[in-house]
C-alpha cells in the first residue's frame, strides 16, 4: 500500500463553531496523520485561485465569500491511501447525502457550509498542498 499525502481544510463554519478538535480527532481515528497544519484567513484572490476549477459555477462567488468569511485550518494529511481515506471520512459534498459517521454528516450545516475540504486526486493533492505549504514545513 502506498503512503500518500492529501490536503485538507477545516472550513470557516466549523472553525467558528469550535469544532477543530473534534474534526481532527475523526481524521486521526481514520488512520491519517497530520504532518503540517496552520490557521490562516483567505482573501478573495487566494480563494478564487484555490477554487478556480469551479469559476464558471453559479455558486463560485458565494463559495469564495464563505471561504474568506473567517479563519480556516489548512492541513497536510499523510497515510496509506490518504486521498481516498480522507474523502471517505469527509462524506458526500451534500450533507443530506453523507453517510452516518462521516464528518460532513456530523458537522456540515449546508451544501456550501460543509465543514471540510479534501483533495480529490493525487494530482490535485500536490497542487493544493503547494498553494499553502513549502516542502520543508511538512514533517512526516
Ligand atoms: P467537494 O468539496 O466534495 O470536493 P466540490 O469540489 O464539487 O465538492 O465543490 C467544492 C465546494 O463548493 C463544496 O465542498 C461546497 O462547499 C461548495 N459547493 C459545491 N456544490 C455546491 C452547490 N451546488 N451550491 C453551493 N455550494 C456548493
Ligand atoms: Mg472538490
């Protein structure tokens, strides 16, 4: 099994409700290890660059506004099959469709304010990690 890294954001809705610890505990319980972490606040340019794949979607501006609305926790997670494992513990994008026991089922308050982001492929994991971290700041 390959050890991978993936990129995670605890989104403003979850940070605002003081859920960093509970969400992090669920990530760790699933076997993932946090190898880099910091609390930051996005600006519009950074949010738009991060979500540029969604630039033509009707929810794009609202999503960028939400992601800039308060502090977030950006993290690098490491483990076997980390990208898929993280997507599984996150749950479906829409919390109404998220499975029991997933982070979004437990914490999300809407389709937009769904508490957590996770990379969806190895290519995007590398791109997303590089948005926020230098290699020297990731300690396995
Ligand atoms: P995921 O975060 O599960 O990878 P997407 O990449 O499709 O989902 O969407 C990115 C983020 O945009 C979602 O996590 C959610 O916050 C928001 N979003 C997605 N679809 C919608 C929608 N139809 N309306 C409002 N916000 C949305
Ligand atoms: Mg996505």
